[in-house]
C-alpha cells in the first residue's frame, strides 16, 4: 500500500496538483469511504475517524459533500407521527389508577 501511495503522490506532483488540492481530495475520499461503510451515519463515522461529530459535520460542509445518497432512507419518524408506546410499567400504573378511580366512584354513589 505504501508503494501505491508513493506512486500516487508522484503522479499528482508531476501533474501539477497543488498540496491543498491533494489534501482536500484525500479528505473527501477518506470521509466518504468511512461514511459509506456506516451508511451515512455521521455519529458512527466520526467515532471511527477519531473525531467529534460536530467536527465531521463541519468538515462535510467545508468539503461540500452530499451525504444524502449514502443514507438508506430509514429515518426515524417525527415524535408527533409515532404511535404512543406503553411499556409494561406504564401500563400497570395506568391500570392501577383506573381501578382506583372505578372503586372510588362505586363507594361515593
């Protein structure tokens, strides 16, 4: 791999590519590759890259990368669109309250 990298650097230099352009292109390819491996999940990609999620987001914006096509489209629904989910503890508390209200109303009539 080291030989391939050296050959690439030599080819870029002989083609007149500036250092800043080479670094920018390397960053783009490297970040896109890691994002592809994580299906566009920036939190996971940032963790693998060893950087903070905000730094990755800022770098993506600076490089003008479009990461929308990397996502699988499986976005979470907005809270208002989610059906309410009652777990067993909440359901048990609700049932207990209903029973208490019903028993109280029987004694008061």
